[in-house]
């Protein structure tokens, strides 16, 4: 007798049902990115790691057919005093950023952005309780909407572990 073992990951909330406001004030659905990997990074223009914007732009250019890079400006760690308009100008003028930028919002605590609530709650994402420890923390979502990588703020976007997670199926 043949027994089949069927396992399924049950999501309380699919990332594809969530949306965010981009830096220009437009609503963007994560459903738009279904079938691509998504790299979510909370950024701050006064953070020590701000130079990583160059590397995030490199990832965006190198893997744009299979990867969406989204920067989420946040003052949750007291390193983002700028307005959305100032953040956009700073990122474009100083780092040539053309990857997606969200509107400034909280990635921790009260008023946390819905996507960061999803990342932080295993009951929401079905995978892990993701703790946001600092600016430039990176979360990689696979083509099916599951979290497959969490990278510390100190890990370069061009680090081999990040590249490997992006390029593996």
C-alpha cells in the first residue's frame, strides 16, 4: 500500500494580499511581483550602512528580470530625518537609485508598516518571527511569497550568501 505524505504551508496572510505606499504616494500591491523574488530593505540616509544603496542598485540592475528590490525608508532607529521628497532626491543624486522606494514609515513599534508586521509575525508569514535589529536589514522573499533569507544590516547586499539566495531557485 502506497502512502502519500502531503505537506502544505499555511499562510495566515499572503504577502501578495498586502500593499505599500511608494515614495511618490502611490499604492503598490505586492501581488504585482508574484513570480519574482523580492528583497525588502529598511533604509535610512543617515545610517552607517548608507553606502549599501550602491550595492542594492547593483542588485537591482543585475537581477531585475527575477528580483524586485524595495527600500523602506524608516526613522525607527533614529537615522532618517528627511522627508520622502528629500529621501528620494538623496538616494537618486548620491547613489543613482532607480529601484523601488516606499514612503517613509515605521519598521518597528507602534504604527509599524503592514509589510513589516507581516515579516515580524510567524502567525502572519507562516515561517518566522523576524526581529528588525537595525537599518539595512534585508529580507528575501521567494517567487512563491515565502521568506527564504534574513540578512543582518552588516551583511553587504553583494555578499555571496545574498547572491546565492537570489540566484538559487
